[in-house]
C-alpha cells in the first residue's frame, strides 16, 4: 500500500494486483469464452483433422513413393502444428473483440503490469493449443499412424506444436496491439499459413525443386517440422531435435518482443 | 456498396423481356464494379489458388518422372495444377459474390431494389452475370500467369476459350447455388460458412492431385465427386487435343448444375417475395 | 503544491502530423477541487473524451502536464490507475460474462482478495440494483443496466476520484435519473467526480462547477449559476414570416442585444425580462409583422455556450430530449471512438 502525496490519510487503491492471480483469472476468462462461444473454437479443432485426412488421402502417394510407410506419419505432425497455431491465434480474436467492445480499455486501466497483458493470453494459448493437438494425434492413431520413436515422438510433436502455437499467438498479439482491428487476424493467418506451407509441409527437401527448395532451406519451420516428425519416421535424436528447438526458442523470443513492444505503445 | 441506378429506362415497368435485359445489365455492372472495388475481398481468390499451384508444382514435380502421369495426365505438374487453380479461384470468388448479395439483404439495399420498378428476376440474374464476368476475367488472368510461368495449353486458343467459358459456367453454377442460399437465409455468415464445405469437396477430388494415385475410400469419393470430372474437363483442354469429352465435363456438367441452381435461386426469391 | 485531485496545465493532444494534424485538445487548464462534481460540457468532437483519456492515462499528452490524486499521469501512471475509477463512453463490459463474473474479474485486476472481491461485488450489485440480474450474461442487459454495471465496475476498488465519460448518453429518462442519484450519492460520500456530458440539464443538475470546451479549448469555466449570470438577461425568441425577418431583426435591435437562437427564430436579450415582452410585441405588431411563436427563456448553459462560441450546442436540449438526439449523437460518437482507437 502507498499513500498519495496529496491525500496522506487515504490509502490510494490497493496493492498492485498479483501478476499470477491476474494471469489465472484472464486465462479462466479465455476458457469461459470458448465454452460460451464454441463456434469460434470448433474450426481450429475440425480443420486440422480434415486437412490431415485430405492431405494424406490426396497427396499420400507423393510421400509414400519416397519410402515413408504411412502418409499419416508425415502429415500428423504438420496438422498438429497447424491446429495448435490456429487454436492459439483464436486468443487474439478475443482481444480484438475486447477492443471493439471497449473492454480492453478497462484492462488497460487496471493497475497491472503491462507484461501480464501478454503473458495472460499466451498462457491461455497453451491451453487452447493442447486440444487440437490431442485431437489430431488421436485421429492419427485411429488411422494407423506409426510412432517408432515411442513416447518421445509425442513429446517432440507436443513441444513443436505448443511452441509454434505460442509464437503464433505472440505474433498475433503484436499485430493486434498495433492494428486494433480484424485486419490483424487476417494478416496473422496469412503469415502462419505461408510460413507453414513454404517449408517441408508436403514433401521432404530432397523431393523439392527450385524456389521452394531455396525457401524451405532457410525457413525455420523446416527445422520445427523435422523436430516434430522425427519420432514418427524413426528414432528421436539430438541431431534431429536441436535445430527445431533453437528455431522455436528464437521465434518465441522475437514474437514475444514484438508483442511487448506492441503493448508498450499504449503508454506512448 | 451502392451504385445509383440513373438509367431512365429503368423507370419503365419491369415486366417486359427488354426491361429484364436492361435491368440485368445495370445490375451486372454494379456487381462487377462492386467486386473490383473490394480488392481485399477478391485478392484471396487470386492469391491462394496461384500459391497452391506454385507449391504443388515445386513439391510434386517428381510425379512427372512417372510414365503414366506424363502419358495420360499431364506433361508437368504445373500443367496439371492449372485446372485446380482455376477451379479454386472461380469457386471462392463465386461464394464471395453471393455473400455480397446477402450483405445487400442485411443492409436493406435488397429491399430498395424490390421497391424500385425493376424486374425482380434481374436482381438475381445481375449478380449471376456479374459473377460470370468476373470469372472470365479471373480465368484469363490465371491462364496468362501460368503460360508466363512455362505452362502450355495443348489444345491451343480454342482450349483457352474453352477454359474461360467453362470457368464462367462453373461460376454460374456455384453463384446461383450460393445466391439461393443467400436469399433464403439473408445472412452473409451462412453463405461464408459454405466455404469450408467447398474446400472439403475440392480436396476430395482430383483438383490438387490425380485420382489415379489415390486409394481406398478416398479414391471412391473422388471418383464420384462431380468436381473431379469438371476439373478433369479443364485439364483436358490444357493437356490434350480438343475432344468432345472435355466440353462435356467442363461445360455440360457445370451447365446442368447451373440449371438446377438457378431454379433454386429463383424459387428462393419468389418464396422471399411471397413472404414479404 | 495544490491539493486538488485533478490538475491539468496546458494539456495538448494532437493526432496525425503535418497538413493532416488534428488538434483534439489544444491547451486545457483545469482544476477539480476535492469533493466536487466537475462538469465538462461540450459538443461531439470538442475534446472532452480525449481530455478524459489523457487524465486517466489511456492517452499520452502531446504536451502539458496533469496530476490526478497527486500523481503525474505520465510519470506515475500506475499509481494514477490505482486511485481512479473510470466509466468511459462505451460501457466497457464483456457481453459473454455475467455481471457477477465481471465484478469478480475487476476485483482481481485491482488486487482484492477473493473474499474481499466477492463481498465488494455483492455490495455493488445491491447498490446499482443489479442483484437479480447478476448471474445473467451482460448481452441480455438493457442499456441502462450496462451503464450501471459499468459504474459498479469503476467503483470496485473504492477510488477517490471518479471519471464518468458521458454516462447517460443513450439512456431513457428514468435510467438517467437513477444514474444521477447514484452520482450524487457517491459524491456525498466524498468521491470527487469529473463528468463529461453534452446534456445541459445534466451539467446543470449535477455539477458544482462546469467547464465548457469547444474545439479543444476551454471557453468558459465556473459554477453554472455564475456562468448564466454572466450572459445576463433573459432571451426573447420569436418566429416571423421569412420575408419579415430583416424588418423584425431591426425592430428587436432597439430593445436589446440580438442573440443567437435556434434556426428559424430571432432572439433578443431583454434587460427587464417579462416586463419588456409586451413592449416588443406591440412594436412588431405596429410594424405589421405577425409573430407566429414566442418564448422567453432564462439564460441557460446553452446561452453561455452560444455566447462563448457563436453557435448552439449540437444536440442541445434538456435531458428529456436526450433520447431523440442520442441516435445522431451515438453515430458521431462511434465515428469518434473508431478514429480515436485508430489513432491511439
């Protein structure tokens, strides 16, 4: 507690809200929104599963002809990452909605640290990522997916998916803080879409040609997909993991910085 | 978006065939201008199909090493991907056009048109014709881009024309169906919700990958999916000499769907008018 | 150091730059004294909300200084936020949540313990008359109920200074009166209130002192009674035929100063008020001019505004006509809010 220099007899407000308490209540609010408006969340659940079926059914030959046993082994990690990223980006739609209703002003007026306003949506995004990932993996198992890497395969895909989900969410927050309308959501989805597809989303690098090969080689998503897929195609090794882990760490750092500089603009 | 209808001919009764054409022409013009003035709406129906085609060509180029592919399907995956891109672009643009009609209903402009002395049918026909015009424009641009990227249309200028007209007929079929839905529901959200369904249908076809290489239930669905046959008609124009089967698949099939869809749209319109 | 809860000096806020610069607030000085209700009156786009947003730390001033509850709004923004309650132009609520949930959330944001937050929430729901609706989603609430909830949210942490930005815009007369009573009750309990409004009667009824803002600058400031007395004598407004306007104007000018009145009428200040009315009408009659309508108005804040700015307050009228005007006003406000959000 502290006193106003003008009114020493009055304790001004209360102690600053505990960051973890604020994060907890804002995550609860995010989950409540999912329960009360499931139509906003369901697409991020259904679309990855549909794409898994569509890609493995339509393009399966392109990967099985390269020696991969089951097309699902190739596509499950991709669609898990897609599901996680679109599920996580949904958090920013809630933020846009708050800006449109004016509720965001109320959050800005609260005496909470600005970093909490980034941390809370990211925490909510973790929860929102897990459901689509689990869904895709379950469908993969039902379709006969292989996991020669054992439990580590699932750990790698979970790390990749949640990591990219957080990156997507942070990026979406940064854009939303700056643009403050639905255009941010569209741009985010475009960004994620192109980043994912301009990598080894469809075929390995060895099967690519020309411009796509050049782009995929430098696209960090290629490393992330390698991390995610290795356990479904063979053993999980450090060689197959470190590139993806580094890519996730760097992308997370950059996207969180982008989000933080976005929220700080409200103080400028 | 409103474009004032200033043609004095529209003051005449909407009952004659002449006025139907005149009113439809004006509303077609409005529809086309409305689409072109919303680049943010129309851009995705250009960008995504071209992107997928480029991605497919770069990812699946090894398919061209399969003799079956080069002999029976296409000389390159780029040549194969054109038809799917055209189909995708036309279908998505048609859904957007119908969403515009739904927005007219939501915002009350539809009522304004109904209150004016224009032919009722022209309200729908104008939208459909506008959609066809945009589709022809879109297909032409797509083909020019693909030719610039190295693709070749084996059936020559007639094949080019066949594709443009096929795209227009497909657009007619899809936008009539979506227009019926728009008039029935009066909601642009309902119309937009058709997008995932179309997306699903396109994947469950040979739009993005040849049916020959699919298997199991997926292959069965693709075999029965009319989109597979329409897109293969388009592919025929690109990868084969001119043949009646291409016209049958690329023209007659969409035309058949269009007839049913137009009937659905006009019936929805008359029900709506009867209800109001 | 002044002990005023709100003190602003030379507050300026610009948007845009170069040829496109918009001076939303162009040098505002104001002082709100402890325990008073201070009215901030002006038309749409005058700079009221922008000033409030600067004082509540939502917008950084381009230049100038301001302190709220003794803290600088820029350097000690966090402490300012702990001390103030704010109910903005839009009722800032989440339609998917219930009233009780929103109060609980607000309590956590302001650092109340779970129990304290719960008790405080119940107390506030009772106070604003929303106990029965507390577990319904806010999307089912009427406009008046949303405003009351918004007010309750701004009071969760018992602020010493309360900012209300057009709190009754769009409300029906009964809801407006209810809100006025609540504001008076809060003020009686010691809360200092800064209230922005475009309703003259609201400023008249509630405010101890009023500042009139126009085009980003304060044009008049003082107690409503004092401001009205400055304008002087009552205004006689008459309506004559269009072709008789010029002649009527020259006759009226003989009796007092001509004044700006509503469109289609002519106005003159009468030093002796009602006593002079008969004389004026007789003069008009003798000139063969037919008076179609006449009104004698005591000076109002609208007169003060007109005298200061040269035009009447847009959408002006009593609070009873607020509903009629609110649609047009709301449309403008929405535009302003969207622009403001894009700028900030």
